[in-house]
């Protein structure tokens, strides 16, 4: 009986008579928010329109993105460990496609190449930031600050996916707290994300898709090769 009484008091004081104050404006709780079963649901309902207005370029994810899914995508898709598995393809559709970091090839999702990633404004912004620091390391805190800003508002998990796509395309390398480098060849290993402190330009320059296709034709003797995926 005491629990019921406390619940009613809380409901009346904080939800019925209370308001949500944001940037000097007060918002009454909607009927849906008042009937929510948890504080997380209350704030999700109340902040949805605010987030949509503040972060209009945030991609739409139909499910919450978590580090478990990030690690699976990085290892199995971008690292190439097991990219054809149905679960991996489903995750690529859920999170990779909205971010623009995967593309379709022969009916399956594959990592976007360098040229495709360069069409994404956030990728260009990260590259510009890396160029500014030169031979130094661009810290992940700086990356997260850029990607979480208006109008994108990406969370850390989504930022990891974009960076992994860039590493896979040989545009960046991860840098650990011990100053070790993790490049595209090591993405198939289980990364310890807490050890990664920044990103930097690769030790060796990457090549354009056209140049790679040219060498593929030359080495195989197959002039019919037109695309890197083939």
C-alpha cells in the first residue's frame, strides 16, 4: 500500500504537475509520457521531437545500436571474417546502410570503398581533421565531439562504425594507448575498444579503385575486369 501511495505521489508531483525544462522553455508531459513504464520511455517520448529538430541529419536506426553489434560488424563485415552470414548481413542493413558505409554487390552487403566513403560529409570532415594534426594522432574524443555535434548527433557506437569503415578502406588506422597501429588487415580480430585512443593516416598511401582495377587486369590478364568487387 505504501508503494502504491508513493507511486501516486510521484506521478502527481513530477508528471501531472511537473514540467520538463529545456533551454529556458517548459514542456508539459504528454499523456503518453505520463503512462510510460520507465523514465527512459518518458524521456524518449518527450525528447523525440526536440532531437529531430536539433539533429535532422541523424540516420534512422530501427533498433538501438550497441557495442556487441558494432564488434560483430567490424570483425565479420569490415574485417572480412564472415561477411556472408545472415546475422551479419542483417546488421549491415540495420546500421551500415543508414550510415552509408556499406553497399550492395551481387545481392549482399559489402564495405563501401574509398571513393564511395568520400561522398559522405562526415568522412570528409574526419579526414580534414586528421590532415590538420599531420603526423600526430587525432584522438577519439575529438572525433566523437565532431560526430555528436549538430546536425548529426551520432552516438559513440555509430562513430566506431564510420571509423572502422574508413580503416577497412585504408583511409585511416586505429592507434592504441601503446601507440600500436591497427590497420585493415587486423579488423578480423576482436578489437579491444577501450585500448583504442585515436586514429591516424596509414603508414603507406592507399590507391584509387581505378588504379587497383588496372593492376588486377595486368596481373590476371583478364581485361574484362571492370569493378574492384569483381
